């Protein structure tokens, strides 16, 4: 069992050089720390990251430190005791970091890995998720002085036998894509965006044309809520406006013309109906909800009832509560919904996402293809895979 003696927090900088939170707990098993990422392209249904801000949370947790001393943690579900204490006081980022630190302590005390605290009910076959590799970026993740794709991410999703093989495949493919961009984009300078994806001035069709040269399943995060205003999808590259029906037709054409395997947030976060129509038309593609669901069990239930999606993004800090993550995954699995555990654009060197993804039996793992803090998460997944061999 774990007894928490004290809790402290500090602010650190994420990969975008913006403040995020790191939490440290002192327990009978030692001291353990965890940090939270920060999203940039955030849906309005995400829980607030902080009650006020990161600096204020450091002070709040200091006041709460003594409240944890009588709580005993024996298993994953005992996180409920933590949540009861801090409910309404600290926000999603801090709760995620705090609960992650608690799981690290519990795993150490039981001489287990973090994923072992979870997997028995979710991943008995010990399957590993496929990697979703963000190779070219646009939207809110890319700051440019020229044009950029209106869509946020262009993904490669290889299907090799092991995580390591998929990782190597994505790295190799990304170098090839760079060569194509050098030839086809006169503005291409080799720069990368928040998630270490190539920055380009090409539009989405031109990017898909390049991806089509590779025989690797491909996908896209449209992140359409970011450019949906007054019932129109406002495109900048080229400049035009599409109403809901025109957006639906455009997305359908892209799926057919480029054989897209994975389509994330193709419509606004309120538009369950269009997602449902798309899934009905393309049941073999993954119609993925991120902003639509925001790692929220109630919104997932609505999406299931409306048959709006067949896959969801799971970002633990969208809700903060790892118990809510568990509820979301349980609901998804019972209803045949694929799960995609995902990083955020503002990341830290925290690797617990890999343990959570494997423990919960994720179908896919989205953590970019390059950059130390993103690769560390993939390397942790590879480490688990090779330990189990």
C-alpha cells in the first residue's frame, strides 16, 4: 500500500516553452514525480487545465498537502480518494500529473510496471498499438509567414509486426517526404512545427499527393473546429468558404481519391450528425473523434448512440482524471470503438502515456515521429515490448 506523506508542485516549461505543471509526492515507497503536457489546439469540451493558472496551483497543492496523509492507495481505483480531496480545486493538468505520480509510487511499492496496474482487465493478450506518425503539419500547430495547409496533421500509420519496426518505417518515410517537399514546395526550408512535423506552404491535396507516393496507410487530423465560423469552414489555402454540405462532400472526395485510412475531427465539435453520415458512407475508414469527444464518457456515449464515430482520441489531460480515462476506454471497448492514445503539442519528457496506452490496450499510439520528448514515449513503448519478449 502507498501512504502519501506530502505533495508539492512546481512549474516547468513544455516543448513550446510555455508553463506547465510538475507534481512530486513523498510516500512510504520514496519520492515520485510526473508532469503534464499542454494542448494548443484545444476543444471547448476539455476540462480546464488549471483552476486559475499553473503558478496558482503550486500554492494550492501546498495547502492541500496534509490532506493526503491519511489516504491509503492499494490499487488503481483508489485514485478516487485523491480525486475526492482535490475535486474542483486544481484543474485537469494538475490532476493528471498528481495521479500519474501516485501510479508510479504504487507500481514501485508492488514491484510492478505502471502498465501492470491496469492491463489485466483491458489488455490480456498484451497487444501493442500501431503508431500514428505526424509527418507534415498545418493549422494551429504551424506558425508560418507563407501559406500552410488548413488541416492540422498529416499522418502515416504503418502496420508492421512490432512497435520498433513501425517507428523505423515512419522515420524513413519522413525523410522521403522531406525530399518530395524540397522538390514541390518552393517555400520549404526544412523547418518543423510544434510537433516536429514538416512545415509546408502546400495545401492538403498537394500533401496527400506526396503521401500517395508511399505505400503506407495514411490519415489526417482535420481539426476542423479551428476554422469553422458562423456555419462555414473558412479555408485559407486556397481562400474559400464551405458550408456543412460542401465540407461533407469535400471530405468524402478526399477519402475516396486518396484512400484515407484515418480521418480525425473532419467536422466541427458540435456536429455529431455529419460524423455519423461520414461513418455510414465509409465504415472501413477510421472516423476519429477528438474535439468531438474530449476524453469525456458522456460525449462518447452520445457519439455511440448516434453512430457518429468508430475511433476516439484519448488524451488523459483533457479530463485529468485517470478514472475518467478508464471509463472512456471501457465504454469504447464494449462498443467496438478503437482507441488512439495521444500526446499534446506542448509536451514534457514524461513517458507514462506509453504505459497507459499499453495497459489500457490502445489500438493506436500517436506521438509524432521525431523530437526527444516525443521519441521517449515511443521508446518507452518499445521498451515494454522488448521486456515482454
